[in-house]
């Protein structure tokens, strides 16, 4: 069974005979992906050792590093603490309405964390809605939501689904006969979970925790709203005040921290093994706790979904009281978002095809290198990527600077791993004898790929495109830094309304963004056959 997850390569000399066209295309994609990082490194060397050492050892720089590390650790731990129990409840127990709760606790992925952040600030901040409700009771002040605690809360609510979804998938595919064997050895339920279930789901939990950690490290909007200094916030401020050297050095430090997290995750995850699926096991009875256990599940879903949507609807109802004509919503903003996201999704799929194909169908160092390089996008947060392309575009690529071409290019680099991962899994599932049979019947290699392989990998292709579309719709820092002058999208309009203090005028674009993102989420779930029984 393990061989099914390995690149298909029966000839040890296959690397010397890689198909020329896909190899050239994959090399070009790899070069494009590396371009921003290489530019950052080159610019960092230009700062000078003494100046760099002085900037990186300043108390404020050290504080930013510590703040970022604490935020990542606390949020990731919280995501695991929430995501794994939720996955276990919705997969292994007889929790009532499991189908409904499975969807409800997955949907927070649709809501950008910065939308959740300023909804929570509006509700629970100083002079917010919650404080006004308590004022008649004599409550003049509620606990501060700004700072580390509030940032951890918001990011946890909108990143725990990464852990939940991966852990749930692992629990559903786990060999349950091992659990039965442990029970026959008189292990209690907790010991069985610790000694049997945890080792089997550890790779999936580590993968979900990695996604949560990378999201937290790359997020700009939430720390900015919550007034908590981390790498992304300080880099954006330094860029706005023309502190290029500091911004570049902090960007390199952020990339280094991200690479370290990727390495740490690979160590924690351990060796992945494909296990034969066991027979289905009856749900674990919760007994008298069956209905009470819905309370924590409902609390998580309510905080992550009901609170922000309710706040947005309340803003929408109160929009007519104070408005700024310069911030009136136009449907062209939604069209711009959909257009640029669709272009990025299509371009990312096209760029991912040669990389995923070579990685899945041919062994060797070069295809593996192409695939690993494609994942650089995970190691380059949007604010860093935007910063690099702003400086590079203004200096060396003036014809495409402040155009949609550069913006789409940034999106493709940032979210290429999503397409590569989805397509590679699809290529691995195609029987190599099928395109070989087409070639024996007279088809060229390109013809066999077009008429046999491509239709078979179409679900992975569309699933990857939908995932890129969803994440592009929500991307904030790269859009703010690279959008053409006068080009307004849903996220830039939301951010402008927030910065101007007209929260009500962010309601319509935020609700439209949630609706469109929700549709793309449904496409992803359908393409992946997301069984919620």
C-alpha cells in the first residue's frame, strides 16, 4: 500500500530521461518562485554587516521576535486543543447532529481573520456593543480585548479548522481494529486514545498545526487591528515610513522563522505510513454526556460564525446613520475580486501541472527539487512577498509594476503549493498503464496526457483551483501593496472602511466576501468528497 503514495518510476535512470517540455516549464516556475526570496537576500547583503547587526539586536526588534514566537506557540497549541477534540467528537462518538456540527465547525475557514478581528473589536472593545449592553447594570469597563490575549483568541477561532479538518480525515481513515485490540488488552478509553489513536493521527495533526502556525506568522490584518506588534505589522509600518533596510531584514528574519517551523513540523510529524483501512467501528457512546457535549461545540461555532455575522448584519442595518460617500460600496469591487482571484487560480493550476506531474510520475532529485521549491510560497508571507515585488518591480520590472500582472504573479507564488499538492495527489491516483495504452494506440505523449490523464485528474485540478480562489479572495497584505492605482477589491474596500472608522460601510463588502468564499468552500468540499456522515 505504501507504494501507492510514492512517485511512479520503474526505471532507475528515469531522471536522465525526464520529458523535456514539462521539465523546462517546471524549471521556469521554480525560477519565478525563487525570485522574490533571492531579491530579499541580495538586498539584505547590501545593508552591511554592522548596520544589520545593529538593526537586528535593537530591543524593539527582539521584542517583535518574542511577540511573534509567543503568538505562534499559543495559537497553535490552542488550535490543537480545540481541533482534535472536535474531530474526535464528530467522527468517533454518537454526538447528536454530527453532520450539522461537522459543517458548522469547518466554516470559519471562510471568514478572514481580520474581518473577525474588527467584528470582535466592535462588539467587545472599549465602548463596544457588549459594554453598552452592560452599562445600565453599572458596568463601566470590560477586560481589554487588544494585545496578545485578543490576538490569540481571534486567530485561534479562524485557524483551528486546519487542525480539525486534517485530524478528522485521519480519524475517518484510521484502522479501528487496533483500537479493538487495545481494548481487549484491558486498556481504558483514555489509554487507548493516547497509545493507539494519537500515534496514528499525529502526522495529520502536525500538518494541520503547521498550516495554523504559518497562517498566524503570515497574518497582518489581525495583529494590526488588535494592536499587537509582530513581524508582519512592523514590516508593513517600516515599509510605509520608508525604512527599507529594517523592513528587508525583518522580512528575512520572518522567512527564516517560517523555514524553521517547516523543519520542526517535519521532525514532529515523523515518518508517514499508509495503513490499510480497518473495518468501521461503532461510535463511542457518550452516555449522559451525549447532549451536554454539544455545548462546547456550539460555543466554538457560535463565537467563530454567529458573532461576526451578527455584527456585520447590525452594521448593515445602521449604515444609513453615518456614511462617507467616498466609501460607498460598488459591485465592481466584487467583480474585481472575483476576476483577479479567478485569474490567479487559473494561472496557479497551469503553473502547478508540470511540477506536480514530474513529482508524481518521475523519481529523482530534480523533480523533487521542483516540488519543494514550489512550496516556498508557504515560507513567504504576503507582506514579505508584496514588499519584495514592490522593490523589484519598481527597480527592474517597471512595465508591469502596479499592474494586475504583478498582482496575479504574487498570488500564484503565494498559493502555488495548494495547487501542486492537490494535483500531485490526483496524478498519483491515475493508473500509469492508461496513458501508456493510449500511446500504443497511436497517441502522442501530449495527446495521451490531454485525452486520458487530464480528464482523470480534473477533480484535483478544480479542487486546487477552488482553494487558490478562496485564499486569493481573502489575501490582504499583498493586495494592499501591489494593487494598481484605483483598483479596489472587496478586501481593500473593507480595510479602507476600517481605517477610516466607518465600520458600517464594511458590512456589505464583508458579507459579499463571505458569500463568495462560502461558494468556493462548497466546491472544495464537493471535489474532495467530504463525507460528513
